[in-house]
């Protein structure tokens, strides 16, 4: 079975096979074999790799796993390789077409942090919308240039309403 794994901003396609208490992983041209046993709590595994014993905790989160080894915890995303293809296609289309930032829920625009013509980077805050007495910072998903600001502070917005349009950054 193949998976697409992201660990510490590094992507790899990993082939995973099990047979009884044996597990084989193949990634980056390397093959790793281990004996493994699930311990009673269900999240901790005892692994024996190259004669060395390791205790690994694997905790499922909403959108990823948290893997703890030797006291260090790492977020790990595990996906089907098809998702990687779909995600890269979506990114490529967005990069050439731009992005529309919409209200995630009905609310009140508290602040507008950009104006038309501003260059924004992925993750940059563009507005704050208050909904159910909580302020939500809206961010750009991709780099770009603000082409349209469709709201103003104090304006009520509905869920899904476009608030900003970004065009791709000039190359």
C-alpha cells in the first residue's frame, strides 16, 4: 500500500506492507524492516529496527498523526498519493488564475488589512471577521496581488460571500 507522507515540510511517497508482526517501509530508495507490537493502550508501539528497540506513540488528530519518539513529537500527514496529484493540480490552477477569499461564516467585518494593489504572501492576514462574538482572522492561501476589496469595516457578510480577489503575482 502506498501513501504520501509529509514530515517536517518534507514529502515522500512511502510503500507500506505488513505481515504478522513484521512491517516493511520503502521510501527514498531505502527499505526498512521492523518487528512491531502494539502495546495495550493502543497508541504505543514497540518497534525493533536493526536489533534496537524503540517505543513510538502514534496519536490520531483530526487532519494528521502525531508521532512521538524519544520524547520528541512530530506532526505527520498521511495521504493517498492521488490526493497529492489533485493538490498540486489545484495549486497550479490557483497560481495561474488567482484566488477569491470568501467569508467562512456570516459575521461582521471588523478590520480590513489590505487594499487594492497590495502584494500578499500565503498565510498573510487580509481581514478580521467577527462571528458569534469570536474574531476570525482571514488569510490568503497563496501569494498574489489584491485586485479587488469587496468589503469595508462594519459591513455584515454572509457565509461564502467573496471579500477579496487576488491575482497571481507577476513573475
